[in-house]
């Protein structure tokens, strides 16, 4: 599903990513961890053509991202759902309209919108709040709307950049639970996070970045590298 | 693009105009004012042009034959002049017609000049109209050439007033054209700036649209519709303002005509100015919005 080959992203004299190579198969659930500035968001941006690499190849869903023509980018982005820390909801549209918006954009008919949007809202547990505005929802609920919007087109890939960054631990766990549930339906999920609790709790594949370098790729890993943790004196 | 998407985009444009009503009002007002000044200048030029082109005597050359020139010779000269490329029409005024006209005027003005004259001393005359007023002088000079037209004794092309009017119209065209260009630029800039502010206010919405896979036309269309609406509505308001002002412009023109003893021309139906400004406004609005969005999306 995702294949990065010797990818570097440079800003004048500094590197956001340096010679990163990794591969994520279809149906995987992966945590991308690292301190602030490690390069997590840059890597996520590369995957949805929000940014281009300075060197290397980025392949997502069989398409070479760096070779996409600008008019192909919207169609490429329809193959994935993207969730952000700030939820990215339209404040003057209701929950239903926010979710329907993603369908409108791809030219779905009114009938399809009426059919698909309530189903996805039910899946994220917001079927009773269709007419609420984002400001009337809690942070967790807003993130659920964002996830619903990202998934309403049934994309094979879900990218989440710090989806729990603005949420309390309990709500964060609920959101990751939801992402896990989505992954069980076959969607590939990549979550960039520095939320230790959720990573440790779910124990899935962990890819760690440090100052732009890929320093760990561990199946069933924790937030911190077990070797480093064990070497730290108590 | 499916019909449902098109309907959605129109709805979005209408919602945005309502939601950003203050911004819309500012854009619409400035467009209306700029186009009103532009339209007023344009209407003024149009009226002056109308008056100038309606002064027949000023566009004519009078060519007097020698008194002894035979009618057949005069007719031959008339045919030759008719063939000149700059000439629009030639009319032969026979010495008899000229004498009858002269006597009628003499009686009317009670000058009793005709009583002192025996016989008809007047020659045949050719009244020549040219296609372009600017060519009057050149045609008159050709007719004065005795080698070409030995039958013609004298040529009268007193177009001093026309020269002044043409110079005035020329100046008006240059100044008006310059003014129109400046106002066009100002109007385009105002719409562009208003849309830029709108785009900055909506950058979050645009970012979300891009992330969920909206094509650039899906993002552009509501904004282009908004820009076109601002231009169109501003143009209609400007047209109505000019329509109201047209009366005053026509009054001013009448005074000008009577002072210079010019033939007066009816203003006709100035409703065309409303249509012209509405179309101009819509085109400016559309062009400016397309330009601003293109630049914004290129940077996004």
C-alpha cells in the first residue's frame, strides 16, 4: 500500500527526512512515532502529495506520488482519508453536511449521500448528532466527525496525523479503538502520534523517526524502544 | 460535472454571498462606483460622437463649376468624383436650383439682392460628402487640382468647426480611453483584492476541499460565480446611475449644440449603457476571480 525508497526531504540546510525507506502492506495498522520535529508530519504530507520529496521514491496505492500531475492529485487523494489533530471541520456546516461534503466533492448523487452519510455516522457513534454544529460537540466527537468524513468514500488507506493530540487519554483511547475497528474492516491505517499511552496500549507495528532518520521498525512495539528503556537506570 | 454537483456549487455560492454580506456589499459598491464613472465617460463620448457625425454641412465639400461649363461636362465631372475612393456621395445642384434657392432666401430675408441682378449668374455646383471626416481636406485638395478638374472654378471646404469638434472628440477619446483603462484596472484590482480577502478567510475550507479530493474547478466555480455576481450586480447598479445621469448629460449636450449652432440629435434609448455595463461588470468579475483563485491555488 505504501512504499518509500530512500526518501529525503531537505529545507535549505536541514533535513526533515533523510534516506527513509519503509513499506506498509495493505490492511496493516501502523503507529508512526517520534518526538516533535522528528519528521512524522512531513512523512504523512508526502503520502497525500501535500509535499514532494527532495529525493527518493514515494509510492502509495500503486501510484508514484512524486510523478503525479497536478490535475491527477484530487483523484489520487480520493483513495485515502486524512485526519488531523485540529479536526479540520467546516464550522458553519452541521455534522451531516461536513460528512456529506466529502461525497459532494466527488460528485456523489443526493441519493448516495442520503444513504452513505448516516451509515458512516452510525459507525462512529454520532448518528444522533447529525444536525449539531462542530462548536456544539466535544473534541472527541469532532474527531469522530473528521474520521467519518475521511471514511465516507470507503478509501483503502487512512492517514491520521496526531488524531489524539487535542484529546484527553480516555477519549484518545476511544478514537484509537475506532481506528482499530476501521482497520479490522480492511482499511490500512497509519497513525502519526506521540501519545505513549495509546501506542503502548494497542501494541501494533511501530515505526520511529528521530531527526528525520528511521531508527526503528518494530512489530508489536511500544512507544519507547525496549532496548533503550531497559538501559535507562531506574 | 454532474447536475447535482452544479446545483450544490450554485447553492454554495449563494450561501457564501449571504454569509459574507458585508464583504459582498463592499465589493459590489466599489464595482458599481468605478463602473458608473466609466459608463458616464463612455456615454459622454458616445453623445459627442453622435452630435459630430450628425453635422451634414460640416462634412460636405462644395465644388463650383465655371459659369460657362455645360451641364453634360458637369455631369461627367460628377461621375469622376463619384469614383474617388474617399467620396461617399455627390449631388449636382444645378444653377437653376441654386438660383431658385437664392431667390427664396432673398425673399425670406428681405435683402432684395435678386432685384439688382439680371439673369442667373450662379454656376452649377457639386455637393460632395466624404466617407471619413478626416479625409475632407485631402479630397478638397484633389478637386482644386486644375489639371485633374479644369471645369471646377473653386472649392469650398470650410470645416473649421468640424476640425475643432474632431480635435475635441479625439482628445475625449484619448482621455476617455485612458480613464476607461484606469477604471478597468481599478475595478479588476478591487474585485481581485476582495476575492483575495475572501480566499484568505476561506483558506481552511479550501484546504479541506483539496484534502477530500476536490478538483480545482470544484473549488473555483463557487468563487468565480461570486466574482461574476459582484461584477454583474455592480454593473447593473452603475448602469442605473448612468441612466439617471444621462438626462443631465443630454441637457448639457443640448446647451452645447445650441451655443455652437449644431444640429441637435436625439439621445435615443440609453438602456444599452445598462446592458453594456452589466456585461462589462460580469466579465471583469469573472476574469478577476479566475485570476485571484488561480494565484491562490498555485500557492496553496
